[in-house]
C-alpha cells in the first residue's frame, strides 16, 4: 500500500473507538485533515461494552478536577448531540433526566451518603446538586422499585445516550468530514521524522505532523515510543441485555438502564481478570439478582444477550491526558468514560490538540502524577 505523504494527513489518530472518533470529529470540524488507524475486530474495544451513561454524580473522589471535567462534558453533551444530528443525520437519543443510584441495604445507603459527602467536601464542588432519598420518596419517583430498595442517591446532572447509535454517528460524521478511516491497521512502530512522525505496520507507512494515541489498552505499548507513559490495565465489565419491554424506566442508573428502544441493560461488574473477556456465569447471576431486587418486573423478561468487555483503567481510575516533551506533536488520551467525556473530547480537547498545546487546566491529568515520590 502506498505511503501517505505528510501533506495528506495533518493528524493521525490511533484508535477508532468512541474516544478516537470524538477527537477525530473535533479535529476535522476545525479544519484538520485526519486519518484514523484502527485495529479492527481484533481490538479489545472498550466501546463495545460501554453502558452509555453520561454520568457525573459519583465521579472525582480524590481528584476534584475530574468531577469538574465530567460535569463540563455532561453540560456540553446536548451540543454534541446536535452536532451529530446535523453532521451524521442520526439522533443518538441523548437525554439528561437525572440519574439514581439504588441501595439495597442501610449500610449501602450510608456508604453512598458518606462518599457523596466526602466528594462534595473537596474544593469547588458546591454546585453539584444531589439528594439522598428514602424508600418512600424513591418509590414516588420510580414506582416500579421493589421493597428491597431502602433508598437512593439522585442527581439531576446525569443522563444517557444510545451507545450503538453514538458509535455509528461518530463514524458517519467523521466520514462526511473527510476523515480517512483505515481498519485493520495495527501500528507497530512510531518514529520521529522531519518534525513529525512516521507510523509503520503491516499496512505500510504513514507520515503525520501530529499524532493522538487513543488506542485504549494499546496505549501502554505505544506511549513509550514517543516519550510518554500510559500505565493502563484492563478491568473487565459484563453486561446483560433483556428483550424489549414497555417503557418503565425513564432515568438511568449506574447498574440498570432502559434504552430508547425498550431493552433493559444490566451492568457495571468490575473484575481484575487480565485480558479475559469470557462471560462468567457467577458474576452475571449476582448482577441479575440485584437487578431483580431493584425492579421485580425484570424477573419476567428474557435475556437476549450478554457480553463482556475490558475497561481501560489507569492506576487511580482517572483519565490521562498528556503531550510529549521529547516528541512535540504527540498526544495521549486515555480514559474509561469515553461516552461521558465525548463532548469534552470533541469540543474542547480536539481544538487544543490542533493548536499544539493542552490547556493548563488539564495538567492534573498528566501521567506525571504517578511518578511523584511518596512522602513518608
């Protein structure tokens, strides 16, 4: 395959999932000529297992900047939804009705209450509204809950989208913007060349002025090639999807949501299992049991499919945004909330990458935070 000349691609984005797609769209909307190099179906695609939440309420304990960043993206999500409607002609079913976390014991509710209290005691999080609700108030708002639900945490900031439509809309919008999408292109090597980069693999060679590493778990291997660090590991998540049923659940939850098409998704298991994506029956049964306690009507629904995928987790669970000092023009983007943060990635991060410098507000997300010597 003939090599691209660097004049054809200003920027190469490595990784074509929700993160890479959102960044590529933002770059192209700002006039960049972009190529996406994607692994194809062999990829450990985190996007495949996403729960499609645009979620704010519990994020950022230990890093208030992450809470602010999540909030910013949630606030901007309706703008992104409009962009996708306009550019791809697809409605991604974004809504922000507020989200609940249901608790099945007093201990669980107390634990949530304390976590939210600690989160909000961090600086600058005063305007993150939430309510702790008892069983009666939760039932008033969600009539279908079971008697095992002792209470809930509600935040008006939370929403959700249709994940498959989002994925398709990103692909369609980037294509219409002239982004070149190349599947089955695993990058084996990145070398500095003529003030830019030369990327090589079985596909041949491609030159680029700038590169964005958005390859999920693949970033761990690629980052050191450009003087960056991406200490990410897989965290397995499993999802159950039921047959379609009449709408009963308007609000998303961290473990249960009804899609715009009527099916119910049950998820949010987390396991440290290396690169194993086999669906495990014991975990699924615990998830199903908790879901039925929350909403007894689920017991009567057939499961149509279940699957698992690998989240991309940094050591502290927060995103990593970095630019290379030794290889200017190389950027790293790693997170496990690609859907929630998609608006930021398309509308805020992409223009910054195009300008050549990440804003100081993202300094907290640099992988340098993992290299601070411990104070004893």
